C-alpha cells in the first residue's frame, strides 16, 4: 500500500521525513497502525499534537490504508500538556 507522510514544525528537523513529504510502499498486511510507523519516522509519540489522515483528524491506533496521506504536527508551548 502507498502511504504519503508530511511533517510540520520541528518534526521537519527531527524526523526522517524532512521538509518535503515522502511517499513509500508498505506491505499490505492489514494490521499496520499509525503508531507502528513512528519509530521508523523518528517521531516520539508524546511529541505529537495532531495527526491528520487525508485532511481529517486521526488517531494513533487507526489502521493505515492504501493511498493515505498522514500529517504529523508537534506539540509546542501553546499545545503542551
């Protein structure tokens, strides 16, 4: 399955994605969750403020589907817990 990932804020410097969005192919096993991608993206779960899945709010436990665009927004001082 094809997945496109974009990051915002300081994730552009700290993740493995960088400034541009990246599209890659994952095995279509049906059991990959957004949370499962974080280690490979070098994104720490606790630093995430918002996830968008095709422009809509998403959850870490949501299944990754074919031709999805994921966007990760980091916490900042305004959004810190």
